[in-house]
C-alpha cells in the first residue's frame, strides 16, 4: 500500500477539508511541516509579519472558508499566537494550530534546547493550549495516524480550534496512507426526534413567535437550513451583533439588529411580547446582547445551538443544528406573522457639505457605499456598534469579534478572508489605535496583489477607552501619532491613499470607488487606503448608550 510521511498526511487531510492556505512563520522546529505544505500542489504557505497576525489571518480565512490552519515553531512562536487561537476558540472559528517541536530524543532526555526553560518542560505549551482548544495531542511515530484522525473528527464536529505538535523526527516517518474515517458528525436519533417534537409543539401553539439569529448559524454551516426554517416560520426576525448579515436584510420579516433597550426599540418590544422566542446560534455575551437586556425567559424559549438545544429549560444534547432545523421545518405548520413596519436602519445620507466629517455622516454614507457580495471586516470598538444600524446589501458578509474583542484583529483577519475568496470585494473598517497593532499586514495584501478598500478611522487615540475611563483625557488613552497613508508606501505594490476630513471629501472618494465607476483608465484595480479624521469624542449614539452601561 502507498506510504506517506506523517507531515504530508496531516497536510493532505486538512486539504480535504478545504484548507489550501496555511498561515504562520518559519522556525527551525517546523521546517519539515512547511516543506509538506510547499510540496503539496494543492496547498500554499502564507508567511505573515508575526505569529499573532498569522493567527488572526488564519481566523479570517476560516470565517470565509469554513476551516483554517496556523503553523508556528515551538515555544516562542506558539505563545505569540495563543491570543489569536483563544479568540477563535471563544467565537467558534475552526482553526487548527500546528506546532513543530524538538526531536523525540531531546524531549525524552529533557535536553535544554533554545525556546525552552532552564528546567525544560516539553509539555508546558501544550498545557497552555489545552485551555483554548477542544483537543490537543503530541504526535509520535506510533500514534500519528490515529491521533490525526481523532483530532480532525473533533475539529469538524466542534467547529473550534484543536492543537497538534509534531517532533521534527516524527514529521518524516512514513505511515500507510489508508483512508481516514469519515469525520461527519452524527446526531443521536432518539434525542433529535424528541427535541423536534417538543419544539414543534411549542411553536405550533404560539400566537406571536419571534426568531433571534446569530453567528453560530454560519459557524455550524447551517445557513441554508436556517433560511428554509425562517421562510416556513414567516415571523419577525432579528440578529444579534455577532450575527449581523446572517439574514438577508431586505427580507420582509427582518427587523434589524437586536440592541436591547438602547436602540431599535420596536424590535425589543416584539421580543418582549412574544410567546415563543426561538434563538438560533446565539452567543449570549454582554456586548452581543446589549448588556443582557433580553426581554424573554427560558420558560418560552427555544435555544438552538451547534450540538444541542434547550427547550423550556429541557436540554437535548447530541443533536446537530443543521439537521434539527431541517427536521423541525418539515414538521411545523406554516406561520404568517406580522411584518415589521418601521425603518430600523440609517436614513439616506444628507447631501455632503464642507463640514468636518462626523461619525453620523460617515456611517450613513458607508451604508450606501456597500455593494452586493462585499466581505466587510469591522474592528472591535465603536465601529461594531455603528455597523449594527446599517442595512447591508444582498450576500454581504460582516465579520466582527464582539466576544473576544482583541484590538488589532480586523486588519490581518481581513487579509486572511481576502485570500479565502479573491472574487469578492473586501472592506476593512478599523480604528487607528487598533490598526497600529497589525498594520504591517498591509504589506502582505500588496504582496499577494489583493485590492481591498481600507478605512482607518483616526480619532486621536483609544476613543472606546476614553468612553470607559474615569477621565477621557487620561494619558494612557493617547497613542503614537502616525501618518497612516504612508504605510502602503513602505511596501512594493499598487496602492492609492487618501485623507478625508470633510463630508465632501468622503463623498467624492466613495463615488470614485463605487464599482460602477472603477475602470482601468480612471480608477484601476488596486488597494485603496483611506484615513478618516473625526473628533476624539465623536461616537455613534448607539455606541455611547451601550458603552456607558458597561461601567
């Protein structure tokens, strides 16, 4: 039978899951793994500026592609990346973390090699990763095939990170290339049927059902099943902040983003008066639920998660979201609920003037700039909340990091997402404070000839922290002043840069960058980098309301 090295087998099996790009940095303990990526004709090595950025990029790639992969060296490399993997774990983004570690003989002898401690502990970093992944393993020549297959099965089922470390000598050991067991998870049929029966009974007797949709619908690859379920229900539906863009926003039953008592009040009232709230893929965190302002109780709540659901306080485990939604949809009596009759999104931007740019004008004008099929990556902070009140065009996907909230995430994540699907226009909206942490990944965008539109909101420091601080003028909220439009000039590649200080300047640039006006003679395809200047304390109203209540 055909033989294959352990490193080659791992890369081959990950490629079968659809992973073609592997992000990371080289180090002397991972060269054999990188060689396996490079020599596989179906896979590409994507080197990043540092390991943290590489982890963010793998996260962005996985959000668009379904699965992602990150490769680093032992110790210094993997610890630099652990924050990114923790974010993927928190937000159910399926990124596999692969680490090259010293050869088996050095591990057994506890030899003091570089990237370790004076008292070597070769399990220390795997233990660290055990807190931010669903499973970890260190491969040996004897267990490699079985362990790779085991971890990939968990990876596919849980849609969360797993961790694999491989000693340098183990990478090149040959094993028999037999087909891996099927990794598709299966539901417990008896529990699934009981859950469907319970949910259908509650929904069919309800007079005012309401749906709350969120990001785990996408993570657990259930968008089509949810779409059919929503059509069968035909009742008022909102999304949480992390799940904005899960529902097509021109749907006649869509009533915008749930913002609790702080905004979109009519949607809040619909949930308050509902006799059956069905949440699908919801992450019930503080910021995602507008400070936990949920006007319903578990007593009439159907909570559908990736691998379980809770109905009227009864938990049904070992079921799968996609399968549950499909069977529930087929069981239900068709509903026709009351359609929302209010405008939940920004009004059309007023005619531009020479006035200084404000966030009020900026976000209402950006709402008009977005186009069908765009991929938008929004940085943590004031931007995420501003996006909540936008109406997005058809097939737009919005990515944010509301739960983990690691500043600097969005820039490399957008790079990774762009590499996952180059056919779509990618848009990054970030603040200058966050952008400073990872701005050098712009060089990778140029290297790979990507053509995103990058908006950097320069409001003179950490504005979100100014809102949270006892004194907005605290010194720690001031940051280094950078001429951001010079950043693309550091690298080779085609880029156009702009500085915007007035409404008129913004309007002119957005008109220029509209797809109907883009052509090679006037505005060639290239990276467009726009620095936007607003006042230090100018924030969208909804951001101000919610952030004030965090204190």
